[in-house]
């Protein structure tokens, strides 16, 4: 009887240890699966969004410089420019045709980016506007200015000639865009430049 009891108890203990091992193995497996799913989901989200970040450099003997961040997310492009070294007041900012900031006056970038061949004007105007006509922004007494702009009419590296901003340039002007004068709003000298390169 004692031998039988010991054998039964030994089997029970082995059974408990096996169950515990199975539970532990199951828990570890579930953790790994969760980690893998989380990692893959994160990778998908990152892959879906596109982001460009680059510097603005002074032109036309100015001290205007800064940083531009452009993000494409769910069909919209979010553009933010932070500029310093400006004179206090209103300044224009546009996208120009070529990602070429080599000239001292910024004119190597060509004219406004205008793939739809419309008249220059204020963004959204029924009379027409260039897809590079971002608009005006204010610089404070310290010479700092920020502009935020969002549109679904741009894309980053999509290959559509009427939407793709890669290969264009960001130009900050000394003056104000009057939204009327053709072909560029009489915004004055080009004082800061950045090439949009992917």
C-alpha cells in the first residue's frame, strides 16, 4: 500500500510540474506574440507616414535662417517653418520650382511652383492660385516667425507632377505677398532658401 501511495503521489507531483511548465510556456508564447504584433503595428504606422526635415539658409545678404518640417499623414501634408533673423513684420513664403539654392539671391530656384498653370493668388482663391502659394506670416520684434500650413493638394515623393513637392524649394521673401501682382505677388527679395530633397 505504501509503495502504491508513493507512486500515485509521484505521478501527481509530476503532473503539477508539467502543468506549471505548460502554463509558463503558454504565458511566454503569448508575450512573444504580443511583442511581435506591437512591433509590426508600429512599423506599419511609421511606414505609412512620410517626414522630411531640413534647414533654411540665408540669401541676398540676409541673416534669415531656420528649419522646415514636412509630414505626410493620411492623405494630408503638414508643413511647419520656424525662421529667425527676420526684420519685424510680414513676410511671404512660397514653394519654388527647383530644389536649387546655389545662387546668392535664391533665383536659382526658378519661379513659383505652379504645375496647374493658374494665376498667382491667395491659397484657395476662386480666381486661382499657385500650388506653391503658401502665403504670409508674421515675424516678431526679435525677428522670429513661425508658419503652419496643411493641405491635401501636396504629397511627398508620390510621383504625381501636380502634387509632389519633392524637388522643389522653400523660399522666404523679404516683403509681403499682395496676392494680386503677377506672377509672384511682388514679395521682394528671396532672403532664405531650402531645397526639398527626399
